[in-house]
C-alpha cells in the first residue's frame, strides 16, 4: 500500500517507462485511442498501443474480416491504417492532451526499409513513449515468410529498427513459432528493450452450408479467451529466456487474468478482444485490480511479477 492512502501501488516500469498501472489497451482493438475518448477514461489506463502504422495509408483486406468463435474471435483486418504522418498530424494533438497515460505506437512493414521509414516519421512526433514492432507480417523480400517466425529475419528487422528508433523498442512476438524462448532471446540480443506477446494465432473457419471460408482472406488471427492458456505458457517461456521486461497478452478479460500473466512473468499486460465485447473492459480491469490487491493485502502489484510458486 502507498504510505498514506492505504491503496495498493499498481505502478510498474517497462524499459524505463513508468506506468501507473500495468493495464494497456492492445494494438488494433482500441483504434487510435481517441475513438474511445467518450467511453473510457483514458487517463485511468496505464497506457495504450495505437493501431499498427505503416509509412503509407493502407485500406486493409476485403470483408468479411471478423468472425466470432467459441470464446474468441478471428480477424483479418489486414492492418488498415491512416499512415504514420497522418497519425502525427490528425491524432497525436488530441492524445497529447490526455494526462498521465502512455501512448505507444505499433509499427509494421513488409520489408526492413518499411519499418525504418515509419519509425523515422514517428521520431518527429512528440508525446510517443515507445515503439511496438509488429513482426507478424509476411516479409515480402524473403518470399512471404513472417519476420517473426524466422530468427534471422527477426534479428535483421529488430537491428534495423533499433538503429533508427529514438525511443524504447518493444518487439511484439508472433506466437506462430516452435520455440518462443528462442525468438524472445533473438529479439533481446538484437536490441529489443522489452517484448510483448502474444499476437494472434493463425487460424481459420469454414461455413459448412456454403463451403466457403468465414473470412475472405481464408486464414485469420485467433484472439480472445480461447488462446489465454497458450499465451500464459508463452509469456512464461519468454520471460525465463530473457532479462528484458515482457508485456503479456492473449485473452485477458478479468483482473484475475492480469494477475495470472504477471505471476507467469509479465511486467505489464495488454487487453485486446475484451474491448470488442465491452468497450469499458480496460477501465473496469484497472478498478478490479485495485480491489483484488486491496482485498488480498498485496501492497505492490510489481511484487507479483514472476511470482508463480511451484510448491
Ligand atoms: C481486430 C484486431 C486487430 C488487431 N490489429 C493489430 C495490429 O494492428 N497490430 C498488432 O501488433 N496486433 C494487432 N492485433 C493483435 C492484438 O493486439 C493482440 O495481440 C491479440 O488480439 C491477443 O490479445 P487479445 O486476446 O486480448 O485480443 C489485433 C487484434 C485484433 C482482434
């Protein structure tokens, strides 16, 4: 508890970035933050990650792009976004007015130069705390293999991004790999200041009546509570392979889920799909964490990081 108030201390620190609580909104599920301004008290969150940005605007994939599954959701939005420069000009001025919330920009590309250029544009903007590198895109110069599924490609893209980035670099790992520990280690050695995981799992669904895929892109990313136990295991494996902080996500929808990820080794968490079901999910989880810690007399939430007990 903080000395005078008796309230639990929810603050954490990720790669030198202080967060007043460990709850962040995940990229792609919270727009550019400003869209949630009327619904969520943004200043209550630890922070949020804006939609993935590229050097040029992108229109994304054709519909249908979303499909609800048992305890989860398939999406193939295709990284639709307004482009890094338009983000700085049109969204950042409003975001800068929100007090005491950390804004992270998610960055993606199809070649190393795309990441480089996007980060160079974002370096010019004020008020961004860190970059989150989405490496789950097909690397078009390497025959479409994802950056995040090949250690050498991952090393190349992280090294490039780190060289240009004037802010801390969070590398968001793909879960579609055999050894998440190996990819976590590669990202750390290539210069990542922190890791975030998991991104969505490649998945698909077919309509038995029409025999057509439920998603126009055929394959899509699975997110939501259905993936949570796998995500917890991956966060645990990654956190044990590196010294840098890990931000955990995948199916979080309750304060207890946050605690679970922290016990597995996460320093902070992100909430994605839950905001689709309840746009106020992030804010409610912050309140719930406060109560959870208070009731169990946990003075500092950071004490729980990596605290899973085997006996
Ligand atoms: C509709 C949708 C769009 C997403 N867009 C992005 C994105 O632009 N960049 C990114 O790194 N992750 C993106 N993600 C992945 C989420 O940030 C998160 O990693 C994933 O959904 C797992 O968390 P969750 O189960 O809480 O949703 C997206 C997820 C969804 C559901």
